[in-house]
C-alpha cells in the first residue's frame, strides 16, 4: 500500500454548520516565546461516557493529520487546552510544548479567555503561560509564552442528507503505519501482511474473487473462527490497484485502537454523539457514520516506514496542571 485517502460519510437530520478540524482556521492565536508559534488548527476531544463536562477543544500549531502521519509530527508541537472551571476565577489555559525530542514542558496560568462555541472561536488577550514544575508545583517566572489573538475555525456545511462527506485523514494514517502488503494469487488465495514499527509481522490468509460490477470480495477466517468478508469497489491501472473500503464507523474502533489511545477516546455505540461533539454539531442530529478509505497499492516491494513517535497530553498531566494553577 502506497497511499490512502480517508473520509467520513455523515448523516445529518437537519441542515447545519459544523467546525472543520482538518483545515486551517480562518484566524489564529499568536504564541510569542522561544520559539514563536501560531495556533491555527483545532481538534475536539469528545467527553467520555459519564462525564458532565463538555468536549475539550485543543488548538495546535499544525494540522492534526500531521501528528498522525506515517512519518509522525513535525517539531516543535504546541497544543493548547482551555478549561472554564466552575467559576471565572478558575478558568485556566494549559499548553503542552515539545520543542525537540528531549526538550519540552507544560505551561499554564489562570486566564480570562473567551470561548464562543456557537461561532467556533477562542480569544486570548496577552495571556502569559509559565513553565510548571510538575514535581514541585512551582511556576518558573523566567520561562514563559505569551498568547494573543482570536482563533476562528473553518466551517463545513452539512445538508439534511445521509451522505455528507468530510475528510478524515487519520483513518488512513493508521493503515499506512501498518505497512500493509497484499499478495493475490491466480488460484483465488490472498495473503495480507501487517508490519508494525517494531518490525513484527502478522500474516492473514484467505480467499478472493471479483464480481462483474468491479467489486473485489476478500474472505479471511481467523484462528478463533471469526470470518471477515469485505466487498471493495476496485480499479486497476498499470501497476496500481485502488480499493475502496466502507465500514460502519461506530464498529471500527475499540478501546485499544491506536486512535483511541492517542486521543483518549472511549466510544460507545452507536457513537453518533461522538461525531456531533467532534464537529460541534447539534445534539441528536447525526444518524449515520460510515468510514470511506481509498487504498492505493503499487506492484512492488513496500519499504518499511519509521515515524517520530509522539504522545498527546495525558488526562493525568492535564488534571495535575489544573490543580496546581487553581491553588495559585
């Protein structure tokens, strides 16, 4: 597999406007320090089941798809999370900074930011965030960043339709990281090999055939007796094969999935509330979510891919930073 192109097909009961988390915002918050940065991209982390708070909105200095690309993110990485607390005096801004593989830290302060979810915007006025020593709870007045400006997200129009298609490149990034190789033999056997970043390879064998309407059907039976049948529209040109895979998005991820781990997602079925939070859509408005991934295969030996590993801010670090700031 040489490349992927992934999207979501989202059904909406009403015509509405959603936030576009994979496009650069219409405006950005400027970060002044060493180094400078621009927070121009948004990602929404939905609340987990049982939580009373709403989704967490995170601003980044680069597209979220870069962070999950086959080579990993570019450094430095700036990610800002704001917390409205229980009172205006408890509003906090916390920024996770990774300048190099060995240099990074957590910066924060009490803030008077203005978050307007109805207009998909966040405004900060010359807020100074200081480096927090997570061991001692002290803030270093000599190391800081100043944040100023308004981030306004790009938007996506959703029609009252069951087939609103929006980009979702992280779905394809997960597949690319698996270094997938398929071998399809004339006798109808198919072998799929997945190689992880540690060089460990998992191989599955099954059967394949094509229908008259350009659909490739693959059937794999696993050791536990589970059978996986997939019907994928295909096109073939020269040395390239393109397969299009459709799956129920709500059945696609489990708690141990890479995407779930990186962004602390705990999905429930039918998971439509997750989609609504992620795109900041009206509650109870989504009634369909299907992933669509176009996979391009080249008739050649695939190269092993290596990526810069990055861990997103953890819940424990976020809660500890908030606790430190609220005691100041």
